[in-house]
């Protein structure tokens, strides 16, 4: 769908930053596999750290030494959740996989895998933005941002690998990896839906003589040469911050809440899969205004602009909720 028409919106969560916000050590969770072994693994270039790959800041990218003279280098990122955690999607932001002639492989395992390992390779579903599945790997069609889904799997160990499709042509750049589970609203939002573009970085002051002077701390996503899902020439980008205010009404309470709130493993409901993994406005996520859309402009790197998740009972076993989603640059 185009024109950012809201229809069964989808929220892509990041299991790594969620667990880190709960006190799980990023150092224990994230490992860049060493340069020994088969295939040969490429390490980070000097000045970068593994934490930057999962810091909720796609601008803060890292590069890997894939041009070290070994054309068969693989970038292998091992994630250990410490327990079996379900994932069904991956978003790779601010990457140059296309121009560096790479591809992405996602695998899972119940036991500690090595490079190129994993008990199972994810079963492809769709590449929602920028690319396609080919032979079990994700092949982006351009640099920038890629969103892909796969069959849900619960596992402790996850392996995200970047391989060369031909020979590496540049050092690989990765801005952010969002590995987790998405939640899709089973119904479309109620009408009306409010969409806004805010110039929240602009202030206007008036002189004693009545003349107005405007200045801006920022003019939106055009403040750099990259904005998630809004790539291109930054100087020409539409100014402002995009927002969505909407209500999802007459939704079954089973889609909003678990049967037993004490069940910490409950899933497939908004409270467990979205609120719990963002603490509402603490952590950003990838937002799709239409879950079936493959149009890049229908996606946002976003955050909730509210501190609480409230629902209203409309009838027996039927609820409604209000959400405000705002763009992150």
C-alpha cells in the first residue's frame, strides 16, 4: 500500500535491546566471532564496537574489515539470549550490503554454534522492504534499510551472518540490527486517523517591535545524509517529524492481553509482544503502517509518544486502545 494508509499496522521489536533494558549484559549477548575457523570471519575495523550494532541508533554505524585481502570473509554475529526466545523477523538499518556485494543469512541453534553453523536456517517468508530471499539468504536490492520476515522459531542462540555474493567490493557497513518478533494488529484502526508532520525543532521569537525571527535546532530528518526508511539526498528531504495518532477499536481482548498476566512466556498479544519489549516509550522499533506493504515510505523508525498503555472495554471480550507513534531520526 502507498500514501501511508493505515491498515493493520505492524510493530517490529528488537529482542536484544529489550533484554539489555532489563539488565541482561550486552557483552554476554553479543559476540563477533573471531577470524579463525571456516569460513574466515571478518572482524570490526578499529574504532568500532559490537555494542553499536544494537544501540537503537542506526546513524551510529560500524564497518567490518571485509577488504582485508580474503575474498571469502564472512561477518558472523552470534547472539546468546541466555534462554530460548522467539524471533520471526530481522531489520538491517543503514547498511551498504548491496554496494559491497553481500547477503545476509539468519540461523538459530539450541546449542552454541560456530561460524556458518546453526541447527536450522530460518525458513524465508517475505522481504518486506528492499530485497528478496534467494537460496535461504536475504539479498538487498539497494543500500539503506531492509526488513525481512521468516518462520517463527524459539531458540537461545541466533547467528546473523553477512556473506559475499561475489567478492567484497567495500568494507561492510551496518547501522543497526533489529532481531526479534513482530506483532500485527488483526484489525485496521478506527476512523478518523490523525497524521501529522511536526516542525518540533523550530522556534519563533518576536521582537519588541513585533517582528518575528525563526530558528531551528533541527529541521527533521534532513539533518544528516541518512534517515531510516527516508534515504536519499538529505538536503531535499521533507522537513519535520512524522506522527500517527490512531485508535484500534473492537479488538478481541485475547489480542491485547495474555490469559494469565503472571505467565511471563505469554505471546501473541500487544502487552507481551509490544508494550513489554518497549516499556512503551523507552525503546524505538520499526513501524509499518500497513503490515502487507512493501513500500519503503510506509515504514518508520519510531517510538511511542505516551507513557502508558490504556485500553477501554467496549463490550464482552472486546477492547479498544489509543496509540501515538512518532518518527525517530
